[in-house]
C-alpha cells in the first residue's frame, strides 16, 4: 500500500482548487456580478446575474439582521434577569429589617416594581380572623381559591388571567402566583404579582427568583405571627 497522494491531471486539479475557493469565499462571490457571469455564462443574462446578486445579498442582510436581533434579545433577557435578581435580594433584606407584621407586608406589596410587576398583594382565603385589621396589601379571597389556582399541592404558577379574582383588577395580562404555607391551622394564602404586559413573568430563572422571595415572605410572616413551621 502506497502513502503517496494520488496524482491529478492539471485540469482536474485546477477544477478542485476553484471549487475549494468558491466554498471558502461565498460572500465575495455573491457580491461579484462579473464573476457570477463568468461562472454561469450560458444560464444567466447580465440582468439575471444582477438580480441573483441582489437576492443573495438581501438574504445575507436578512440573516445578519436576524442574528443581531437574537443577540439583542438575549442581552435584554440577561439584563432583565440580573435586575430581578438584584431586586429580590434587596426585598429580602428589607423583609429582615421589618419591625412589624404590617411593615413586612408593605415590603412585599411595594416590591412589585422591582419585580417587573404593576401591583402585588397577599391574598388570604376568607376565614374568620384571616386578614389582620389595618394591613394594607392584604386581600380576602374566596375559600378554595388557592387549590383552584395551584392545585392541592402546587407551589406556584405563571398565569395570563385571574387578576380580577386575585387582585381586583381587570387589566393584568400576566400573573405570578405563589402559595404561602404559613401555618398548619392558618387559612390558605397566596402571594400574587400582576403586570399589565403579557408574558412579563415567563422564564425559569424569573419564576425561581420570585418563588425564592415568596419563601422568604412566608418565613417572615410566620415569624411575626409566632407560628411553628408548617
């Protein structure tokens, strides 16, 4: 068996070289109408060559624009996730600094803007004594609402409707709902965020960050009410 490369006829070797060049320089070929005309003399008239050249160039422009749009979208998503993560950290620190139950609830309510929402509330199913008197940001909801929204064991959900029931508004196209397991004998409770824009809370990282704050809020409420772990 010989290790020598197979010898090619000069014409065949030249053809292989031309093919390799074309494969490596497609963009230059697309922009060179004269070269296209030389390569396809019997298939394209000059006007057709120019039309093909224009078509290929437009396709390249469209592909580049699509790539740039995708890049910008990914960059915007990363920035939004980073801002949300920072907002969650600040809100949790504020929960730790709260000096009363009402102040802790106020932190959760006022965190809406930092979380990309337009409003937020603690929703408690209407059982006697469920909502502390004078606690702004606490809403009473019908018994069974938490199970209807999240199922018997669900911890959270991203919804596109339900704002009228949970937040008393009809203009929220996005909802983030999290179950708060405050105590064994306490009424079912939810932490709800609502946004006017559709799809505001989509994304696994977003749901995880918001869910982490909901868990911190759950612990803070339990501590202020002096309740054992649920």
